[in-house]
């Protein structure tokens, strides 16, 4: 509490944890301050301070007071200083956090721009995959057309194989017929050869018979000649026939020889004719057989080549089908991978958006807190500057109370030491108390005082006052 008069003034400040505008501070302890002052004018008006003509000091007021000060006041003040340091550190950490969040915001904006660029890149990736899939589809269509072409060629080859197979079967049938005819001709040749042997045997038999008859004839002729030589009777007969046995034998011999020669010539001629015919037929059929064998060998080689080509085409077809299946599988895997990557990017983008929204909310909250603190600091500064200006100019009446408090506790019997100062111009006072609160009171006009106790500050005056108080949990004893 602070009071002032026209001729002198005394200020008593006490901190009790809250502030009063009438130049009194209430806190956990009690601080008492005494001050003496002199004002040249009366303090009743309180609006305009009269000029100071003389100052008298009451020595009794300057005498030291026998105040029993709480011995723990230094500890309390040290704790208050530590609390102020802690609050300053917290405020600094809060500023650092605000700066960090600003950096995080910039980083999130950069990430957002990168994610937007990645979204554009995703569309490019989609186009690239679509182009790749279209290329694979074109390749698949080309392979399908080539497959159809190869199937047509395969059908043609199969038709040729069937034709050659039919020709081969016809040639086999012809060969069998020729072989059968050759067997028949061989039988005919064998029969002709046997007939030749039989005719030769007959010729030999006829030759033997002719020789035998010749021998008999010669024997009979010799016998007849011997008989004629032994007969000496000559009988003359008139016989007009002349029996010429030599001519008869020669004629018979000539006839048999002619028959034998004719038979031999006929047999030889027939045999030679048949043999030549058989040789001609055998040569012709042999040529046909060799030609047929060559054609059969050529057909076998062609069939083997066509079978190899068919196997090669089947292998190419299988390989192309495997490549097509592999390409389709790779395309499906690529599409699935692209979809998974797109899904992951969308999830990452969603998480980034949520994180950015959370960071923006935190940043907004911190900016709101910072704005509130800036407004409070500016308000304190404006109030102090306005009060100083009003005190200096002796302005009109105004009362403003600003209070911030946490839990406080004080006992009625608690007290603290104090210091007081008062100056009169209509009256003024200054008080300092060692309680748990800080109080400051400034006044202009009729009377005013300044009180400080603990962590409360109070300023007050007759015409106007400002009171600021900050209290914390303190404990003190009154003596």
C-alpha cells in the first residue's frame, strides 16, 4: 500500500500474490516501505503537480527500522531468479521451436513441390508403361501374324508331305508289281532254259540214234559186200531200178540232219529271242527299279528334311509361344509393380499431406501463441510508456489491471522486509516487500505509490494507477 500527502508522503509496498490498482500489492509475504517526501503544493487536486520549492527530509523516517526479516528471503529471491531464468530459457526454446517449425514448414513445402513433380513424373511413367505395353502388344500381334503364316506354311508342308507320301506308296506299289513281273519273267526264263536243256538232250539222243543207225548201216553194208564177194555166180538180170543205198542213206542222213539243224536253229533262235527279250525287260525293269530306288531315296531324304524342318518350325513355335508368355508375364509384372509404386507414392503423398497439415496446425498454434505473447509484450510496453508519459505530463485518471498468476499460498501471519520511498508532487510513494509476490504501484494526481513484493508489481496513483502482478508458490513466516 502506498500513500502521499501535500507536505510529505510515505509509501508502503506489500506483495500478496495479486495486484490492486489503489497502489497496494498483496502476495505471499508482506513488504513494508516507508518514504518521506515533500511537495510544494497541496495534494488534494492531484491533476497538476505544483513546482517544488523546498525539500525537507524527516530524519526519523530515514532511521533504520527494526524489522525482523525472514532469513529465507534470499533463498526465495534466488528461486525467483532461477524461475525467471527458466522462463527465459523456455521462451528461448519456444523461439527455437518456432524457428525449427518454420524450417520444417519450408522443408514440407519443398517436399510438397517435389511430390507434385513426382506426380507429373508418375504420369510420364504411366505413359512410358503404356508405350511399352503397346510395343509388346505390337510385337505380340506380329508374332501372331507370323504364327498364322507359319501355320499356313506348315499346312502346305504337311500337304506336300502327304503328296510325297502318296507318291512313295505308289512307287512302292509299282515296285512290288515290277518285282512280281520280274519273278514271272524269271520263271519264264527258267522254263525256257529247261526247254533248251531238254531240246539239247533230244538233239543228243537223235545224234546218238543217227550214229547208231549209221553204224548198223555200215555193218549191214559190209556184210552184204562180203556176201557178194563170196558169190561167184554172176546173174545178169534186166532190172531197170538201180538201188542206190548210199543215196538213200545220204538222203535219210540229210533229212535227219536237216531236222536236227532246223530244231537246233529254232531252239537256239527261240532261246536267243527269249533271252534277249528277258535281258531287255530286265534292263528296262532294272533301270526302272534303279530310277524308282533313286526316287525313293530322294523322297526319303526330302521326308527327312521336311520332318527336320517341321521339328524346327515346331521348336520355333514353342520358343515364340514361350517368349510371348514370358513377355505377357513381364508386362503383367511391370504393370503390377507400377501400380504398387503408384499406390506407395499415393500413400506417401497422403502421409506427407497429413504430416504437412499437422505441421501447419502446430505452426499455426505456435504462431497464435507467439502472436499472443507479442501482443502481451507490446501491451506491457505500451502501458509502461503510456504510464510514464502520463506520469510525466500529469494526465487524467485511468486504471488498468493486468494479472498473471499461478497457484499461490500465503498465511496471514507472514511478513517480509521492505524499502520505501515517497516523493510529493501531489504525493507519491515507492515500496518494496520481500514476499512471494511482486507489486508496483505508480500514481499521478493526488497520491501514488510503487510497491514491489516477491514477483508482483503494482503501480498506482490518485488520478490513475497501473497494477501488474505475478505470483508463484511461496512460503514465508511473519514475525
